[in-house]
C-alpha cells in the first residue's frame, strides 16, 4: 500500500490535477498540515476522510522533530494497511513540507511506499497571474524575501514569502529592477491582488510573491519585429485576381500554397539543405537553490516548508 504526496496546486480547488483528484478520491485518508490545504482537499473528498495533523507554533528544532515523528507514526500504519495521501499546496517537492515527512518516514518507517503526484507551483502559476512571459532561453532564479529582504544578482527573480513588500520593493528598485507583486494568487480563500505598487501590500501576508526584472534587460524576440498593422492588412484586405476583380483567395489558392510548400520541403530534404532548428523548450533557471532545513512549519507556513530561522506567519490564519 502507498502514501501519496499530492500537490494541490496554487490554491484554487479546480486547479488540482486530474491525477491528483483521482488519488484523493481513491485513498482511505487524506492528511492535511494546514487550513488552506484542508479547504482545497475538502472540495474533492468528504470531511470524514480528512486526517488533521497538529504542528506546534514554535521554532524549536527538537520540538518540531518530535511533531514530525508523531505525524509519521500516525500515518505509517494507515499507509501499510491501505492507500493514504498527504496534501500540500503547490508541488510536494518545491518549498513543501512533504520532504520533512518523507525523510521522517525513511528514518523510522522505511517499509512505507511513497509516491509523489506533482502539482502546479506558484513559481510557474505566477507568470499567468502577473501576465509575465518567460521566453525560451531566459534565466529565472527563485529566492526567499521574507522580512524586507531583496536578493539581487540574476536578471530575473521570483521572490517568495515577501512579508514586507514596501521594503523589498524599495531595495529592488534602487538596485535597478522593475518589480510586480502578487498576493494570494489563484486562492479561493482571500482576494488576489496584482500590483506594481508595494504600498498596496503594506500589511504582512505570507502568501505574497514578487517578480523582479532588470530595468535594462534586453527582452527583444524575433516576433517583436512584426508590423502589426501590416499583418492585419495582409490578413483581412482584398486580393486582386488577374482580371482586376477582387478575390478572397480561398481553397484553390490555399491548396496551391500548400503544394508549393510541400515541394519546397521535399527539395530541401533531397538536397540536404538544412533548416532552422526548432525553438527549445523551457530553459533551466539560473541560481535559485532553495535553502532546506528545519523540520515543520507554523500553521499555514507548514504547507510550504519553512524552517527554524526563517520568517514565519505570526498567527494562524
């Protein structure tokens, strides 16, 4: 039998993957480390199948280790007898508390089988929410920015845990970055905010992130050279036939164009003429090593893998 680590995505119940939903519906118990992940899980399973785990609001490493040992001791027997799930916002392997549970099980209950079901992380969902394009070949670094911190260096940064947005924004702007902020993106619990003005986010909220891009960064792309007006005219304007009459260039013209393209392609293959290589997919992000450490998280912060010494939520939401 198996323990599934299920990523719930950025917070909206309908952004849980199909596979994640199927696992949640099939397991005997769904364990949740916090209120927000529980709220998403209960959109897919009844309350009676939710197993709540208690984590103390402390930074004491030894006390947190005891809490994780107790959680593993509760989960392990259920995972031996049947299938169970442990849910976390985002992805189980990205800024997640699930790694602590897996290490604790490996140490004290190595016979428990573990399988991970990925989820959409805020580090990718932010691009849609903030209307930011990270084009092929671009570098992107992931950093924490709690307590007014403002890491710099890479051309593009995603900053998590921006608990003092005005201070972080001030420092980044002084360092030559343009910054856009997002709060509680895609979360059903709470209104999402997207803004260029950090003053709008002066109150502390753990679920705030920022995208920073160097002000002088060259972001030109091949398709930026298109003349939009000319493209619109060529796409919608009339075409003249040989007798001066306007034609629409329908199926016959399209077929002729296709034949020409096919012949050109055949000739290229026959003669060995090289074509342009296809665009590559996602590029690897630069930097962005995520600090590990600590054992458990405080309240909602538990769902994202905080550790002793990091800035945390001050009260349980």
